[in-house]
């Protein structure tokens, strides 16, 4: 059995930073007393973010660009911002 890496080792630091940020944001939003709205939005953003990360890693498993690594490391905050407007807009249109 070969000892080759499935993905590049350069993915390790951005993924670790993203996981730490997501745990901290999850803890902070779960303490927020707004009926769980922020926690739900951050949960939706979490699923969307990891879907995007899976696509990035799938497309470039061995040679990620600096932009790919930056998007993995800090992209969750961008996805939260986008999800905030999209989710609240959709909920408002549905009357929720």
C-alpha cells in the first residue's frame, strides 16, 4: 500500500482555521437570545461552505492555488454574510 497523500498537505492549516472559527461562531450564535435565527443561518452557511470546500478540494486535490486556500480559511465569513441576506429574504417572502 502506497503512502501517498489523497490531498495536498497545504490544505491542513486552512481547514483547521476554518473549523476553529466555525466552532467559535457556533458557540456564540447558540448563546444569542434571538430564537435561534442566527444559529440557523450559521448552520445553513456551514453546510453551504463545506459543500464549496468539497468542490474546491475535488477539483484541485494536489496543487491548490493561494486563492483556494484563502477561500477555505476565510470563506465561511463570506458565506455567512451571503446567507444572512438570502435566508432572511427567503423567509420574509414565505412569511416565516
